[in-house]
C-alpha cells in the first residue's frame, strides 16, 4: 500500500488503481484497498466505479461510516442528491444517530476507528445535498450546525445566505453573505455585491 500512496501523491491515479487491482485480486477482503481505489476512481471522475468499490466495503463491513459517507459524496457528484442524502443518513446511523453521534478519537472510551467520519462533515455534505434538492429548510438546519461547530464556516455562511435570499429575507441574507466574504469565501463577494447592491 506504500507504493500506492506514492503514486497517489504524484497524482498518478490510474497507475495506483492498476496496483490496487492486483492487491484486491490477491487479498479480496482487504477493505483499505477498496477504499483507496474508490478514492482514486472519484479523483478521475469515475463516480459509479467508486460507488461499486465502496459498496464492496459495505458488504464486508455494513457499519463502515467512511464508505457510506463516500457513497453519498459520489451520488452527490452524480447529481443524485436524494440518494446521497439517504447514504449520509446511513452514515449517521453508524455513529449512533445524528442527535447523539460520537466522533471516535484516540481518547474516547470506545475503540478508535480508521473508518470514522466527523459528524460535522456529514452535516455539511448533507446540507449541500439538501440545498441542491431544494429542501432549503433542512439544508439551513444542517449548515447552521456546521457554523456552530466551526466547520466549513465561510462556505456554510454563503449557502445560508443563499437560503435567506431564496426566502427574500434580504437583511439576513446580506449579513451572512458579508460574513462569508469577510471569512474569505470565493463566491460570496460577487453574490453580496449583486444581491445587496453594494457599490452601486
């Protein structure tokens, strides 16, 4: 797997995939190999192929949070946002549910896992999927949690601003877009200028 990592660090993803093919042929139950190949396939835009690899991980380990989360990400890249949301929900279920989820860290009283995903990351990606699926109230809830958790804050403020904008709540929208701009978001300045009439 060290050689795979070296190839990935050089962005030689197709070469890494070929090496992982050989590894999987020799060790068909090695979850790390499927996970790595799924990542590499995503990076070359083979999202359907990545989903196949992550599903193989789920066959081996039905409660693998990382694989479920990555399946959600790839369905989102394929613009199948509803299916993405269902997998983000499944990822939360492996962590005890979104209301009482536990992020596994070395000092937790439970055994740490290499296949865990931070709850805030799931909230953020699911929030984007909800936004793209026009479930704006659910998107708002997830993205506000990200802001309160100090995760992807500038991006979350931007999308919350867009949600306020969709509900024609201009004052709140402009506050969020300004905050996102101040934090350095790439897209917020032009949206703030366009919607909030700054500089006109």
